[in-house]
């Protein structure tokens, strides 16, 4: 079965071709990848591909098919898009747009930096806030073009998971 996975602005078609134990062949947009995947703890995976090792942490996001994926050097917001989620998205378009206007974090952390100010115009992809969690810093970017309506936290604040951090309009 094939699914689409949205990572930022990129959408990729992903299909599990074959699986034998921890070894798998995965087709991503027509390119086959031979990988060895092992779950080392709940939500943390070790992936071997072409002799290189990758550690990936998946944290549930704001929806049932949304995740925050952290690697050693990067953080991504990932959405699994299947027939059910396409249908729900079309039915709930207004509520989805309103949730994109509030930036939250999926886990507790500390505000490291806020490079924007209230009233500032931002473009989709601009860094709005940097949060440190689990010894890693993650940039949270604007999900749309807009204006920073409200900053709910200050640099140095400790934050809870799913706490509103910045609101766009």
C-alpha cells in the first residue's frame, strides 16, 4: 500500500516494497531504498542505509497522522496523507487553517531564541522561535505568510507540550 508523506512543502509517495525482519525495501517517488530499521526504544529508530547509521525520533504531533521527526541535526514536521486524512482535511479546511496560525511545540522545553517581534510581517518558512528539548534545538517556522499577532512566551521560559508559543494572523 502506498501513502503520501508531507515533509514541509515536499510531498513524497512512499511504498513498502518488501520486508524481511528488520530489512526493508522502500520505494520513495520511484526510487528504491534498501534499509535496515530497528526500533531502539518507543518512538526512536535506528536506520542503516548504504553503510551509514541514522537515528530518528518520532513524536506524535497535533493530529493522529502528524509527527515531529528529529534527527541528530534537523527537525521536521511530518504528515501522513492517506485517503482518510485527505477526506478529513477537505471537510475541516477552516479549522485546519486556524490551527496553522498557532505555533506550538510537541514536548516540554526551553525557549532559546525568538527572532521575531509582534506586528512583524513573516513569510512561510521564516524561523519564529527556537526551542531546546532533549538536548536538541529545534526551529519552529511560519506555516504561512502573515503577521506575528501575539508572542505568548519570552526567551528563557520553560514551555509545556502543545502550549501556544506564537500566534500569526
